[in-house]
C-alpha cells in the first residue's frame, strides 16, 4: 500500500513510502535536506516499522522537538496502524 504523511515542524513537507505488512520501501521525502534525506531513505529501505522506530524515533533537529527522521518513524507507525485497524 502506498502512503503519504504530512510532516510537522520539519523542512520536509511530505514523506511518501510503500508499506507491505510491516516492511517499508520506496521512501521519498519532499522538501528538506535533499542529500541527507536520500541517504536516510536508502539506509532504511526494507526495514520494518519497529526497526525504523528503534533507530529514528525521538531524533531531534537543532532546537526543534522533532526531525525528518523522527517524522519518518511516526509516519511508518501511523501507516501500520491504519493498515491494521480493526
């Protein structure tokens, strides 16, 4: 399933990705630090929701209480919860 997540408090505005059960692939950040976000997307491609949360949830950017990486962790959890809602 393809999913798009509107970010909050980051330079990137949207994160899109595919979720198949709990595996995340084809991650694309729109906006933000292009090179860094392409690298993050490549590094975590094929990871599970849980592994992305383990490594990225809670990361901050400067004085902001979140980051693009943190937003990705939140996005994949939201997508997983939506696809597994009863």
